[in-house]
């Protein structure tokens, strides 16, 4: 698995490099945002671990440009900016997970492993019988393409990027409606329509009232329910 590590702290970069290399990752390390953007555009990676405070080009801007290029490589943002607003900004920019410094090394490695398992190579993403191929921008239920509206597809992409994690309503609203002045409650209508099209996919879109939504496979939902 090829990993791009973008971190300007030399000591931390060394620790992460040794730990991830020992677990079988093939690493390329960059300490500058401009250098990292060029590397991501030139080579294919299975995952990117990205610091936000970088010389040359800020990590958020780097992420914006990658997603603007259509690069769907999963990105774990690693940063000292741990406030809620900073996390939302990172997710809105296209991050797939977010870990604030200081962090536990084993947790970072676990999150990297979870992202690579969920996405697989070439940005393929699975949950239950649902599959998303980023290269073709198509959702499948088993082998059959799903007929989704643009808003349904935008919503499902954001939920699939954070399987079993709550995605705040504001993040979903921005992903689906962009700069439109839509209320966060408008997401409920899109979710209602999407649920009908996901019948038989062995997934559920769960609502955490007042917070947001999360996507889980049926097995995960059943495991969390108390036994009778």
C-alpha cells in the first residue's frame, strides 16, 4: 500500500515513517505543501496523511486542489487545529477522517488501516452490498448501478466517506446544496428519497437527531442493538 505522508515536523515524520513502514506501507514523505501537491498529481497513492500547517501551501488548500482535480484518494487530516470548526472545515474540503494532535500513534495506525480497508485501491468504497467506484463516479448495489439524483449521489458520497461515523448536518448540507441557502432540514428530504433506493443494499442511514446522519451496514447495526 502506497502512502503519502505530508508533515513538516521532522521528528514526527520520522516516527510515523518508521511505524507505518514496519506495517507494510510504502511511504513517500513531503514536508512542503507545493511538493506534496506535485507528488499527488504525479503518482497514485492508496492513502494520504496530511498535516494542515505546511510551508509553501496550506494543507486545506492542498486538499481543495486535489479534490478539484478529481483525486479521490482517501485523506486523513492530522493537525493541531482541533476545534469543531476546524474539523468541519477539513471535512468540507474533502477529508475522509480527522485526527487532532497530540494523538496516540496506535490510533493513527488504526485509522489509516480502516480507511485503506474501506476504500481499497483506486478509490473503491464498500458498505454492505453497496459499492462506489470513484474513478467512474458510479454507485452499485451488487453489480447493478444505482439510479441516483445528483443530490442523492452527493449525500451518499459524503456518508460513505465516513462509514459508521456521524456526519454533521451542516457538512451534508454544504456537500449537497453547495452555496445555496438551504436549511439543514432540507437534508431530511434527500435522505428519505435515498433510503428508498438503498432497500436491499444491507445498509442503513441512521439519524442522530440534532447532530447528523451516519451510514452503517446491517451487521453493525444489529451488533449494537441490545439482545432480547
